[in-house]
């Protein structure tokens, strides 16, 4: 049970370690979320400290993606409540319930009279901009925009990719990546009101047109001491087709407007390798073709009717 009105709490280190290992999180990842060293996390898991700061416990629960109550030590229950109850005559016991009712009524009256105005919680927004097309085995650029209406102490972005898809690199760098399960996490300390994340995904070589696939994600923050989770909504529809991700209309050409947009992204997503040299060659040549055997795009002359 969570203690009230205290700046420190007692956590169960064995439970913390079990949850961390079940979720395949490293002590390094947890330490980054909480803002402590890996040695400190190790000491917590080994119950080297009787209590820890409540703020750290909240951040620890956030890193483990559980509620605070789940990692607190349980208080021992009294075996016999009557054994610790002070001796009270039956005569005196008759007025105790009435006294309790009076106290509760008084407290309730004071609460509703003096209750301060509620402070609105921070509003979080998260959207993922998808390219129109993704060819098997090719690399595609994914953009994520995160925002809040008030400053945050920290937040975590989690993204889960379809089976067989791999994250190649990201800007900012990913904080934790589990390639086996296709899960990536980013930690942000005191982020600006708007944060952009760019990452390159390699599409599965077994991806086929018409496949049912999706990228899932969520933004987690702790505004005003309350855990808040917002799903990352995808903007646009991505199809498995043999078109370059920069070819937004799928006409086999990277035109002037498309290359200008990619040029802006190159500056924003630096230092990611977006394959600018190939994109520029395709733009200069006028068109491109997909080579299914080698699973790559090559510049090509545009059709005569263009």
C-alpha cells in the first residue's frame, strides 16, 4: 500500500528486478529514465536502502511501465486487530461511531469549501508521418512529432515495428532498442514544447503488397505527478509497393517539389543517411526503376510520353 504524506517510500527490490527482466529492460535504461547511476539501480534491486525518495520511486515505476503501488513493499497486516485495540468499555464504544460521522462531515465541509481550483493536466500530442510507399528490403524515413501545451520534466516515446522490420538509425539516437521484439524507446529530459524524432526503418524482405502491417507507439509523460499515456497516431497511408519513399505520388519520378521537401528533411534529420546521392541522381535523370532481384532503386530515363 502506498504511504501517504511522505517524501520517501520503501520499494521491493526483488519485484523491481523481476519486472525489469520480464520487460527486457537494462539497468542502464532504467537509470537514464530515473536520472541515477546504474549502481544505484543495482542497490535498489538488492534492497540495500530501506527507503528511497518518492520522486525517484515514481520515475522508477515510469521506467518499468507500472503503477507505483506495484513496486512498493507491502505493509504487514495485523493478525488480530483486537489485540492492539486499547481497552474501551462497551459504554464508551457507543459514541465512537457518532463521533466518526461528525468528524467526516466536518472534514467534507471544509474540503468542498476550501478546495483549490483544479490545475488542468498537460495535454500531450503525438503523430507519426508515414511515407506513401515502402518497397521490400528498402530503407524508409519515419517522422514523429511530439508536443505538449506546457513544459515537461521528461517523457518517453515507445515505437513497435512490424515483424521483420528493423530500425537502422535514429535522430535523436534511440535510448533502448530490442531488435528481437521490434521495440524502440527514446528518453527525453526537459524536452521543448515540440520535439521531432526521425528514424530509418528497413522494410522486411518478405513484405508483399496488400500485407496487413502497422507501426504502434505511445508517448508517456508524468505531468503534475500523474502518469499520462497518449497513443502516437499515424498520418497518411503507407503501401507495400516498388516505389521510392521520397516519391510521394508513386509516379516513378522524384520531381522538383518532392526533392525540395527531402532537402528540408535532410537538414532536420541530420546526421541520418537518407540516401541523398541516389535521390539526386534520380531527380537529375528524370525517373527510376525498381530492380526486384537486387531489391534496389536505380536512376532511369523517363518514358517518352512524359
